[in-house]
C-alpha cells in the first residue's frame, strides 16, 4: 500500500487522514447531487413549460448552464473518486457505498474524466457571473459600469480554474486502499 501512496508523495498515516477527509467530502457531494436531482424532479414540469418549450434566449442558456453543468461536475467528481485501473482495457469505476458494496462499471481515463469535470464547472462558474452582471445591469438602471465591475470581480474564480486546467498535468491511479481512485499529481497551481 505504501508504494501506491509514495506516488502521491504521502505516507500511510497521511493517507488514512486524507481518506477520512475524502469520505466526508464524498458524502457531502452525494448529498448535493441528491438534493439537486430531487429539485430537478420536483420542478421539471414547470421547467419544461417555462424553459424548454419557449423560444430560447440568453437567459435560457444561462439557466441551463448553471443548472446542468453543476450537476455534471458533481457526478463526474463522484465518478473520479472511485476510478481504478482494469488492465489494458482501460479503467473501471469502483463504486463504494460505505465500504461494503462494490460494483464495477467501464469508464474513461482519468484525464478525460478530469477534463469533463473541469470543463463543466468552468461553464457553470462562468454562467453565474454573466447572470449576476445582467442582474446588476437591470437593477441599476442599465449601468454598464456597475455591470462591468461585477463581471470583472466575478470572473476571478473561473479564470483561476481555466489557468489551473491549462497547466500540464499527470495523473496517478491508486488501485488499492482507502485512497483508490484518480489523483492529479502535477499541474496543480500553488500560491505563496
């Protein structure tokens, strides 16, 4: 087990502490997905009538970008947490529910999964500032200056994400122990 964790630059004790933190994070992600799915199911008839069946506009695209790209990001995050190698055929997803039930599904490589996840969150995090910009513009009596300030300040996080995703990266797949899954080991920006 320590050989796999040495690839991540941590020892076994740090791996167990990290695994505990990741279990909490994974649980929170699953709760977020559940709430979002529940909300989608409850409001889908109204969404169908008010969004999907009407003429598409910029507001429609913003709404769909925020709603469904965040869902895509959350789902991809859960998938990447449980990806393990399956030999030359590729990767499988090892779904663990509280450490007891294990089911394997075919999937893509870590890099493709991370790219999909990162692209979805950048789209969602870019749609939110654009929406905020239009709100400020409308509420402030069509003040372009205030809208531009809000847009510039709101785009900081998406720009950092785009920068981080543009860095060359490599991935380590840990196939055993509490930290099994995909890990991005290079290309992660560090700030002093």
